[in-house]
C-alpha cells in the first residue's frame, strides 16, 4: 500500500539508511532517498512528491536553499526540515520565509516522525484538493461572469420586447370596440377599458367601486330590465372544470342616455392572484346591430309568410273543389295529380304556419291563452288522430295514461299543449320502424304534469342531442327527415313559455324517450 510519495535528502548515509528501514517497517513503499540535494532537484523537475524531508546542513546546498527550490516547483507540497539543536535558532528564522510545515530535531523520535510524515502527506493532499477546488471556483466564477453579462443583455432585450408587447396590448385593450372588464369572484369590478366607459357612461374611477350587477341587466320582456343577479350566481357557482362561461341576453344601461344596450359577456378565469381571490376577465360584445338585423329579418319572414297564407288557402280550397267533383267530373289520373298538388300545398302551409308561430314566440307577440281543461280528453284526441298512422306501419301505439277513469284538469293553453303532444307522438311514429312499439305516459305528481313518449326506434346519436331543439334541426347526422325542422323547436318554446322543461334521452339502436314537465299546472284531479 502506498500512502504517498516521500522524498528525503540527507548527506549522512547512515541516517538515510535508517530512514529507509523505518519507512518500510511503517508501510511506506514509495520513498525516494538522495544524499545530494542537486540530484534531488533534478529528480523533482519531472516527479511530483507528496512530502519532502531535508537535512539542514549539507555541503553542496543547505536545506533552506534546497527547500526554496522545492517551494518554487510545488507550492502546496508539505516540507519537513531536520536540524541539530545548535541550528535550531537559525532554522526558525527562515521557516516563516519559506513556509516549512515542520522542523524536527536530530536525533528524531520515530513515533513523532511518523505522525508528522502522515500529517504532512495529508496536508499536501488537502492543499492539492483545495487548489483544484479554487481553480474550479475561478473557472465557475469566470463562466458566471460571462453568463451574467449575457443575462443582462438577454434581460435588456426581453424587457424591450415586453415593453413593445405591453404597448401593443394596451393599444388593443384601449381601442378595442368590445368592452373588457376584470372582476373578482364576488362580481366586484376591478378594471375596465374605455369601451366599457362608453357603454355605461361612467368613468373608470366610478366603475371600479361598483359590482357588475349594478351595470348589467337581464332581458325580461314582461317586467322590463331587471338586475342580472344570475351573473353573480354563475361566477360563484363556477367549477374548476368550467374556466370559461358565456352569459347571453344581457343589457348594459348607459347612465347618460338611459339607453339599454343588448350585450353578451364571455368570461374566462384568470390565474390566482397573490391574495388567492379568483378573478375573471370578461369581453362585453355590443349586439345592437345584430339585434336590429334579427328584428328586420324576423319581420320580413313574418310578413312574407303571412302574405303567403291567403293564396295558399285559396289554392288548397280550389284543389279540394276539384277533388270533390264540385267543378265537374275528373279522371283518375287528374285526381292523382291534384291530390299530389294538394298535399304539397298543405305541407307548404304547415311550414308557413310554423314560421309564423316561431316568430310570434320569439318576438313575445304570442300570449298564451290559458284555460282549465281535461288533459286526459286532449291526450285521447291526439291518440285517435295519430293511431291510424301508427296502424299503417303496424306499430303498437300504447296509451299508458289512465284516461278512462280519471279526470285530470290543468291550467294551460290547450291548443299549444296539443301541438306539443302531436309533435312528440308524430315524431315517434315517423322515426319508429315498421312493427315497432311506442308507449305514451302521462301522470300528475305534486301539482306537476309529466308527459313522455318512448319508442324502440333507431335512437339519436349523443352528439346530435344538443341540436334537436334548435331551429331547423332535421333528424340526425345519420338520417335526415323531410320536415321543417321547427317542430321540436316550437315544442321547447311552448313548454318553456308555460314555465316547464322538455328534454330527451336516447340510445342508438335502442330508442328514445321525449319528456316534458309542466310545473304547478294541476287545477283539479278527480277519480
């Protein structure tokens, strides 16, 4: 085992022999001995020691001069000076100049010498490690300085880019036609852009002391404009999965002109702030132009469809006169042709009537004519009208409601409720294959009327269900109907006008179930 390279110089050959023997006994294998310091310096020019031991008085060069040369070659190597007692005083004077690790008096104590040799070697290793670490630190310091200089340049460059981006963003926000507003989860307004100030007629300083409910109003055609309390509920009820939400049919009141501006607000959640209060940014879009365009469009359609009814009715009646033979006998071929024309005109009249109904509901011009009537009788009437159509397709048309022994009175618009029942049952017959089965259920429950139609038809794909109750939705993406696409839309309008709810549950290749509920409509129930 080599504990370290030791170089020993002494002109006394007896001492060097003794030293060599001692080192072998103590387990030091890498020991180099010289009796001449000149030879030792030549050796050191190409070999690195861990410890150098030198006698003080030598004829060619004294120990201090020799150790000075060693110091020049290897500054971190530990050096031990051997000296007789008479030389002690002169040796001490020069030790501090050279930086000798230890001096040992002759004759030395073996145990003391071994301890100093081991400590000296360890010191050399520690100093070498320290030198390597210092070099690494200096290198790291140099690299850090370079990186710091680059970082300063990079920060400066990024700062300029952020300043430019911030100027652009400020320009976009300040000159954006849409209003931009920032609120917290309580609805308190924290920041607005000039467009919001223009919409409300209020300054930024005033708006930031208000709640959004104080400037946004809901669309209520019967009671005018009322505070939009639903906004706060939407925000407070927002879940983590719904970081964006849209609020439609709102109005912003301009405090200067008193005008109500139709808007919709699209909110998005911002990242959490330092005070852990969730915040939202809202884009307020002015829909005045769109509302006016929609009004003009709907008025045009209403006028057009209304004016089409008279000639259509006249044409239908004329065709009926021909078919009834009131205007003379007609051939079988003429009868077939006239029947086809009559069916086409009746379909067109149905579309015209449906468009008029849609217009009346959406414009608020159609008021429900509520009366108290027996809904069982109404359902039986619908069943009797549709049963022949179901029979022609060999469909089992089952009426599960108890309509024979129970009188069930409700307060609703009889004609409109019949329209819904006929539409739901008619759709079930149209979309159920031959030899299928349809069940119609109706019951009263806690003052509510529950009506549902279940079939075992082809079903509706999940992705099509959200579009079923929209205008001009015809069938599904896999199968289109030849209808107007307004039946279910009108049904939803009618049920919601009664304060109820309508929905569908369906599975492909298993069938569908359409259900509506009218709340608090039961006027009387008697067995």
